[in-house]
């Protein structure tokens, strides 16, 4: 039996989570720094950032619209997970 082909949807989810983790470690952080830290192409990083922003996980850093930071949503999820 051959192994199942990787699910492209799961690859996208893993990439978004890598980007989110990178934002949490480096915030405030720009697209190029995230791409370097994760090895993900800048175009893919940018798409992930837009999706994460639309979902409320990140926002532009105060005073610097080209850098990203976590929102309180990530903290809230983390606190629920540690309870």
C-alpha cells in the first residue's frame, strides 16, 4: 500500500501556523523577516498574514503598518489551553 499523498489543505494550515509562531517570536515583524525565519516564500507569508489578520489573530503594529503583532485573541486561546 502506498502512502497517502499530502493534503494541500493541511500544508496551508501548517504554513499559517509557522507564520503565526514566527510573528509571536519576533513581533513586531515584517514579511521579509518572517520569510527568512520560516523559509516560506514572501508571497506565501503575505497571503498567510492577510488571512490571519482577517481572522483576528494579528494586526499591524502600532505606528508601523508594515510590521505585524499578535492580537489579544492569541493570548486568550493560549490562556484557555493552559487551564
